[in-house]
C-alpha cells in the first residue's frame, strides 16, 4: 500500500524555497516538486546558479517597488533566474536543442513562472536559452545571463519591443565608437560586463569603483579609473558622451553635470528625478528593464569563446548555503558575481 502511494507522488528534487518574505534566513533548502515541461520547453539539470539583485528583492517581497507595481507572489516559491546546466529532456515540439546540450540562460524574467533557478532542475522556455560558451565552465556561465544581458540591452541592442514600465518610450542604445563613457559601479555584475562591452565597441571607458577593484578593471580594459572613496567622479570628469550608472537610485542625477549637451545618462535602477535639469542640459535620460533573450545570449557566448568577454566571480556557495550567499550580497562591494553550486545526484 505504502509503495503504491509513494509511486503516485510527484518526483522530488532539492531546492531553495521561501515560505515567507524576509531576510536571508527565510531561504530554506528542502525537497520540492521536480518541474514538468510545457510545449516549447526543456528540462535542465542545473549545475550552477547566478544570483542577482531581483533574487533578494523577491525574498523581501518586492518592498523596493511602489505598492501598485508589486506582483502577486504565491508562496512557497523558488527564487532565481540564472542557470547553467545540461538538458535532460525536451518537449515534443522542441527542435533547437537536444538532450545532452549544455546551456545557459535567464529564465522567465521579468515574469514569475512556476519553475525557478535555485534548484536541481528547472523547466525553461527554449527562447530563454543559448548553448553555453564552449570555453566557459558552468560556474562562470551561470554568473553571466542577467548581468551580461542588462549591459547588452542598455549599451548594444535592446532586443525587444515590449512596453517599458519605467518610462513612456522604449530605451534606445547610443553609438559607442569613439565616445567617452563612464561606468559607475564598474566592479559589480552589470558594471564589469559593461566595461568590456563598451571597450569592445570602441569607447574610451572610465570605470568608477572602490580602489581595491582598480587592477581588475584595468585588466578588463578600462582606460581610466576613479576611486569614488577618494574622489567624487562628478567633481573631476566632464564632457562625457554617456554615463551608465549601474547603481542608479536618487543620487544618479549628480552625473548630469559630467555630460556634454547631447549626451546620455542610463540609470539601471529606479530613482532618477532631475528631469528638468536633464532637459536644460540637453541630456537624454533613459532606463530599461532587462528581458530574457536566448538569441542575445548566443551572441554573448561567442564573445566569451573568443576571449573578448570574461566573467569575474566574487564567491561561490553550495546551493544549500544560499542564505549565506545572500548575506554576502548584503555586505556590498561585490567584485563580479556570486554563484551557487548545485549538488548533483
């Protein structure tokens, strides 16, 4: 009798879930149902997971968003979007991938699907995936999707025509070749990819971070470095074509004075409010929300494989210590990305 009951139960996997919103301590490593595939999806055995700010926003109940923007989040839920792993099964209608393919991707962002990343298995729409860069291991591949796509969609190609919830108009990247570009928060996930992409496109790149990151950022191609703990960049830089402020927030308006008329300020996070000053100075301010895009990840993979792009990893934690990884993130000053290593059967 008990054997029949056991056989009728859904297969289980290990995952990190939250049953309530709060601090890192609400992340629980436990058994969870193994996801099933829908049409147009594959089942991925996850090797590594990259963590990103939306992961802790979700854990906190999206309290950083205005109440009217907060999505309904059913509990318990598995956080995370970024994975690298091996395809274990494909839906009948899937022709673009086969079992055994090594893939990476940002899954279902910005929506909230049933299958999320902090788990041994994830079901993923094929449109969100690309073949993993051949010369990159799973830890480094998992670190890339959201941060690299954010830098790509801000600087290179938006990649979609979905309405922009952050402003009336769609974000439009600006030409980079021969332009003078400042990256604020250059040592972080988005920032360290943005430095490399801007340099690849022929920009003169000024990186802003704390002093301990200077060697790393110059190694990634930064032409100039400003230690913000010693010097406020807005006091010493002027005549810029573009500022990508990966930190954003209410203080991002200070960069308006560094830009020439006709320049652009791209804040990655919410908080810019100095629209009148921007208009007076002739500066375009534009924001965007990153979206899953397997095609763009395929292009990014080529840059990894040719050595034009690399990932810096701050630290690696086992999946069961996801709470410690979130604690590390809360301390800030992250160099590159934090990654979770998933236990294998």
